[in-house]
C-alpha cells in the first residue's frame, strides 16, 4: 500500500479575496481562497486563509495550530491554477529549490537507472544519453556540492536549476509517468 505524504509548509501562489470568479455560489457565501504549493512534495492545494495573505508568504498547513490557514479546501491540478499563480510558480519553485539546494544537488549524485535503457537523469529536460554519461563520469570522480559546481565541472549542461524547475512543472502537468519530485495525485 502506498502511504500518503502530507505537506507541513507551503508558499502562497495567489490570493483570491472573493473566491473563484466562475463560482456560482452567492457572493455573501463566498470565502477567500489561496492557491499554494507545498515545499516538500510540491502539492498544489487550495486553502481558506484566516486572514489576508500575500504571494510568496510561507504558511504552515500541517497538523496542529495554524496561524494563517483555516483549513485545506482541496487538492488542485496545474490546470486549475489561476493565470497569476501560473506566472508566479517559476519564481516560487526557484525559491524553494535554492533554500534546499543540497536535496536537489543530491539528485544528481544519487540518481539511479530506471530500466536497462533509461536513467533518472534522462527525465530532466535537456539531458540525453551523451550528457547523462558526462554527468555520471563526473560524479564518479567526486560528488557534486552545488548547482554552481555542476555547471563548472560539466560545461555542456544547461542551467541545472531551470532544468529541475521545468521537470517539476511537467510533473505537475501530469505529462510523464515517472514522478521524481512531485507527490502523485491519488484519485
């Protein structure tokens, strides 16, 4: 049985003071809604805040006393994000990745083959067989320390930070069968 993993912290992508515009609920029953992304598993959620929140605010959504969030309303897909939230998601993901850079650099150090012909590194956009072999050769010499170290040691690699951001967004779009960073949606 697959165990569900829950977020404890999230970052606000968008705040809708009067709820969704297309909502047929009478205006006096509408509640403010915030669209957030989890810091650990990149879960997209819709929450009802206790008070006004602004974009890029870090909110606690775990079990226990929540200061800014009343309750989690539901889990949402990438397509359900507002256009403003979609425009903010790149910057928020870069913020999350840079705060926990070691975790994502560790992916380059510890990634494994998925099958005889396919490697986890090939899931990153822009990485093919040739670049994958170059990364594997360099990590055999010594583990990578940071994104800067990766770029210095492998000259042909595009920006590793943007590669991971693009991969997370493609996983949120549910474009690929493999999930390496995002918590899968159970339906």
